[in-house]
């Protein structure tokens, strides 16, 4: 299972990799600080994507989800945020979980549950 973490804070990459390694030992994690870098790397390579709400220069999920949809990504996206506003995720090929509070991902088993959702 290949998982991408798209968050402009590299500390979040470290935290999710560590948690993911304990909850899903077979998972491979790659981190990206910009959505455009993820898109250039080939989104089709990933089964799951942890996506931060605010990724400059994009404003929020209203900007990043359409970009992912246009890329042809058809996997699973887990929306992460410190503030969980409602998000319309209808009309995309990919599956969406969340938004999930980043702090909630620290709870035992929560990250694994998101990956299975």
C-alpha cells in the first residue's frame, strides 16, 4: 500500500509516517509539501492520500480537490485539518474520508481506521 502525505508542514509527514509504521507496517509513505509536486510525481501510484486543508497557493479543499479530480486520481483521499469545515465531495472519482482533525489521528487505531474507511 502506497500513501502520500500532502502537507506544507514537514513535521506532519514525520508524525504520520511514525504512526503509519506502527498501525500499518506494510505501508510505504511519501511526503509532499506542495500539491503540484504530488501531481508531478504521478498520483496514480498512490492508494491513499492524506491531504491538508491549506496548501499554499491553494486556499482550501475547494481548490485542491478539483485539481486532484482533473489529474485522474481515483484512489482514497483523507482530508486533514485542524479546523473541520464542511466539504462537498460529490462528483469526484476518488473516495473521500473526513475532514479528520489532525490531533484525532494521534488516537490509537484512528489512522488505520481512516485507511480502511
